[in-house]
C-alpha cells in the first residue's frame, strides 16, 4: 500500500519544484530585464536588477536596424514546415514499428536515436556542398528538409511510444470490419493518439525554432530565421548586451506565448499512456 503524502512532505516538494522552476526561468528573466537597460546599465558592476532607468530604446533600434517580421516569417515557415513534414513521415514509420514489428525493430530505433549523438559539425561540409549543388543554400526549403531529418528520430521515438500504448485489438477489430490501412491510420489510430501527436508537434516545433547551428551555417539573407537575427548583434567590436537582449526577447517571445497557451496539451501528451 502506498504511503500517504504528509502536508509537510507536500510543502517541501512544492518548494523544491518552485525553486527549480525559478532557477530555470531566471536566465530568461534576466535577458528580458537587460533588454530594457541602456548599454552602460547592462554591463554595470554590480548588476542592476530592478532599480534602473527603464527604456524602450533598444527595441526601437532593433526594429529600425532589422526587418524583424521577415526573420519571424522565415522561422514560422521553417519550424512549421519541418514539423509537419516530419509528422507525415513519422506516423507511418511509428505505426509499422509499433503494430507490425520485426526482429530488427528495436535495432532500427536504437540506430535512429544514435544519429542524434553524431556531432553536427562532422557532416556540415558534405551537406554544405550538397546544398550548393542542389541550389538549396540560403533557402527555406533546404532548411525545412535538414531540420526535419535531424528531428525525425525524436518524432518517430515519441510516436512509437504513444502508439505502443494503444491496444492492438482495436486496430484488429477495424480490419475485421473492412478498414483499409489508410483508414486505419487516419480514422482509428490518429484520433486515439491526438494528445501524443499534439505534444510531439509542439516539442519538435520548439526544437526547430531554437535550432541555431544549421540555420547560421546554411543561410545568409533570404532564409535567415530569428536565430540569425539574434546572431547579427554580435560584432567584431564586441557584444551589445542590451540590444542583443532585446533581439533575443523578440525572438523567444512567440515561442514563450505558444508554450504558455499550449502547456496543458503538452503535459497531457507527455503523460499520455503513463497510467493504464
């Protein structure tokens, strides 16, 4: 029999959770606060936390210097396109591994996951040359494909885990009623796995949105997303911390808002199948 959680233990757990949450959120909070300082205040020693002359000058300069909406639109297209394309490929793959497994299924899953351990710089040169030959350098289509491929192992693994929690007898009953493979996936499997699919979409959209290595190396102007927008505020003369913080805040604001409004769906999806 499980022991009841005492009020004292619950209070300690809550305190620890809040402490960890604040520790994780503090760098974001500091970035936001720095974006409202002058450059002199941003490098002040000791650091200024709340008591400083708040200003919107950095945001004004950033908007005048850069076309923020173009960077934002590129990020939306690249992150959204790579996520949707990855889901379209991963759903059939995860279905086959979950419901029609072979002796090599686990080996394939481990091999897919092992590709995430490969240093990205190790394959940058061949991919860069390939992009030049195919005319995909500094293109949104090229980044969509690259980000889809690097996140595909995570998408397949997550969907495979969710699909494994769905009773196979339901799909067998659908087949006995004459359901074809396409109908089985679209009308039976997908609706039942909506929480898992939604959380997979959200997580991989965030991963693609935050990807910096490939976006900085495979883009220049036309397809540059918000990661390149942030990097543009690093110069040979040094870092402009206040303006860099303003650019960073503008870059993370959309994804923070998305995460805030979809947190219930994300948690629901991540715990999908945890309790039978």
